[in-house]
DNA sequence: AATTGTGAACCTCTTCACAGCT
DNA sequence: AGCTGTGAAGAGGTTCACAATT
C-alpha cells in the first residue's frame, strides 16, 4: 500500500504501509540486534534475507523505501541500520501501555516479560470486577475501569491492550479512544470500529490453531 | 496462492492456500456460530462481509473456492455453511496438542481457556527444568522433554506449540518432527526449518506492539 | 569484485460487473 | 427482485535483472 516513494514523503502524509512491510522491518531489526552482539559491522541484504526467509531483493526494496542506508559493494552498516530502523519503528524510546481486562489473557500478558524487554511497559491495568481491584499483579496495580481516563493521562500512556470478552471489546475501545489512546492491540476476536488516525492490531491465537487444523485436515500447507 | 479451482482438486493435491483466506474462513465460521445462536437461518454474503470487514465479492469468492454453498436470491444456509466450514477447517473434531516450554508464555497458554473452547486440548506439556517436572498446571502434567515421543504417541497428539527461548526453538522443532508432529505453532521469534508437508504458524505478540509503535511514530496507519 | 538501488515484469489477491438461478 | 458464482479487470506486493557505486 505504499502510495509513492516514501523517501519523498518522509514521515509525512497519510500513506498506508503494508502490514507485512512493517513486520519485516521489525524482524530485520531483531536480526541486526543479534548480529551486532557478535561484532559484525556490515551485513549484506542476502544475509539479512536468509535470516528472515525473504529474498535479498525484498530486503533492499524494503529498506530503500525509507532511505539509502547501504554501501554498494559492502552491504549495510549493522549499527547504523539498527538505529535507522529504531527511529523508523519508534523503538528508540519506551512506550507506556494500559491493559484492560485481567482475565486469563490479561494475566498471561502481565506475566509475559517480553513486552517490557522490547520497550513496552504495562503501567496500569483495569477491570470491572470489584474483587480484582487493588490486588496488584507483578507490581502493576489493578484499577477500576472507570479510572481509566485519569490514569492514562497520569502515565502518558499511548497504547491500549484490549483483553476483555468479545461483547465488551467495542465499548472498551470507545473508552480508550475517549481517553486519548490512538493505538490498540485487540485480543478479542472482533473487528473494532475506529476513526481515521487510530491503528488497531488484532491478535488471535485460536485462529492460528485453526489454520493448523485446516492444514492437517486438507493436507495443504498454509 | 490458490493454484487452480479447488473444487476440481477437492482435498487432494499439494495446493497452497493463502494465509488470509484460511483466516477469513475461520472468521466466517465464528460469525455463523454467533448468528446461528440468534435463530437466523439464511445469511447473505453482504452481511457476512460486514461482520468481517471485507467485501461481499470476497466472501463469495472465498466460499466458491470450496463449493457452491449458497442459494441465489436467498443467501447461504447458516447451519449448512457452518458445517461445511467445520469440515473444511477440520473443526468437526477435537485436536490433541502438546506444549513445549512452561515459562511465561507456556503458563499463559495453559491459563488461556479459549483453546479448549475452540476444540484444542493441551494434553501434555514439557520442560527441561527438573524443578518444574511433575507439578501439574490446571490438571495438565509437566513432563521432561525427553518423554515427548512416548507421550505424543500415547495421546495421539498432532499439534505442537513451541514456547521456549529462541535459541532452543529449532532443536525443539526437530524433536517434535521426530515424534511425528506435522503442525506447529511457534511463539519463538525465529523462522523454523521444516520439511515439506509440515505447517508452521508464527505467533509474535511483540511484533504487533512494534507495528503500533511504528504507526504512532510515523503517523501512518498500518 | 561485490553489492546496492530500482524500473520493469511478474504474480497473487481483491474488486467489479454481470450472467444465471431461485 | 434478490443474491450467488465467476470471468475479467484492477491493485498491490514481490522478484528479476541490471545500471550505478564503492
């Protein structure tokens, strides 16, 4: 969905980037993190490609939509490219995240240390069940959902995670938008209605298992 | 990646189905489950489309790759189509799943009741940490990883979930393949090397947060 | 000699538009 | 009249292949 050459519209404009491109950039970034640890200073598109199961042309095209980061004959400078990707992806800072719904998924996400490690801090979580309020999990307090706006403002949170039952997801989404949240990770298996300028990503683990079920049943790979 | 009309190759052949098509079929199935509960008997492609944020042509094309399930002038029979999709997706049975790695993600998945609800039973889990062995979680025993082959056979498990650190993922994958597993859900952020006929799905929650980070940083939607 | 950056070709998936049923 | 099923057209994303550069 790249409308035009992004280099000519750097950081501006309403251009839509394909989901797959952003995911690939994230993976390139991880690869760079790990090879940087090994002392590698330059990496060719071919190597970056092998690690991520894409073609080298894909890597070059992906990177070239954001700038000319490589040196012909040498490849890409590992540290430099890593930093460029961090700027592009917004990984050169930490993000405050609020979590709504402390049921099975919610608790699982709180236990999942990887988010913090990747720069995303769950600063507060919310539920409507009075029995859950107050009992902090892993040092993160559980608040009543009504206190959402205050706490979002207080923590400067910019990302919301929805981990409530499907029927409540849209309502929770609306409240998050009211509180100023513009980016949502939704674990409820339902499409959310949001205005322009708000990004929603969907995480649906059951659907991945169903894809495996399909593959085993049909004998086709997916 | 639909090679040819699937109706003419029904259930046979090495045809590859696009990831997005399978996911849409799963969503259609869920929609049918919920409208079936409301007593609706026929549903038009337009309605099915609205629930899932796709076009009605997309719905018709998707379904028509597997058969002629609709009645012109009326739409699709809810119950009939639901059953067809269950057959196509392999959701007309239960699946036995083994989970490898009882760290944060592993425990989270065990706590996540949705899998069982959708027909996937985690029948055994595995770890290499002797301190964890034996202590069952939610009635599911934790075995030593060495016992994997026996228990896979014993339970007739066909799906494996990998929830171990990145460095061990490929090794665990190989052992799962040795044990006869042909479908894997991998939570480690690394591409797995597998032979033809094996399906791997990747689940990477951090990458979704990074996509949100990108959207907020760049002002572009994803 | 090696590797990037990129226009063009290619391929896959989505949407259009309408013939064909009910 | 209403809706499906589908060939054709369109859009978007990927790969090819080569000129440009170090």
